[in-house]
């Protein structure tokens, strides 16, 4: 069952619009990053401070049913807000890649596991490599697997 509670849309209009269109069409529309043709999925998290449901369209990085969430923020010096959400509530994440959302559990990865997934992420979205090069912080990567 997807995360329940009050939904607080993103303050960014393009994010609100994409999430709304994606959900309204069961993922048949608004399922790519702009006009790039590169696929996205919608990730729901629980706000670390507010407790509200937040929804983020992120690049679709998937392998054998496991999804990666890459906290790139375009190479900005700070993590995106959803990183704090996952660190506070790793067991409260929903993935929507198509019409049916599913509940997951997230965990931050490091070391060799992160290196393998980083390669997958860059293969799915090559600008991630540039983003890491332009920031001093290590871009966090979380894996989301289905909750049991």
C-alpha cells in the first residue's frame, strides 16, 4: 500500500506538473526527463521534519527489480531534501514505475556495492558523472527493494 498521509507537492512547478501527469496517466505520459527520452520513476518519501508525503521524479535506474535513488541535485553542494527523508524514514518509500506503486525499503550504499550501482546510474543517465565532478560532496546512492 503506498505511503499514506498528507501529500505536499514540490515547490517546483515542473516537478508538481510531472508528478501529476505521470499519476493521472498511470505512467504512460510524463515518464521521461523532459524531451530526452530517458525514463524516470516517481519515488514517494516521508518528510523528515514535516512527516508529509513528498514525491520526486528521479532517473530510472533499475536492476533485477531493485531501484537506485541518486542524490545528485545536479552537482549542487548540498543533498536534495529527499536524502534526509530517506535517512530518517528508510522504511517509508514507495516506488511508482508504471501504473502500480509498491512499498519499498531503502538503504544507503557504499564501497564496492556503490561502485557497481554508480556505473549503472551513469549508464542510465551519463550527466551523473559530470555532477559528481562538479561537487566536493560524495553523491549518495540509495537502493530501494520491495518491502516484505
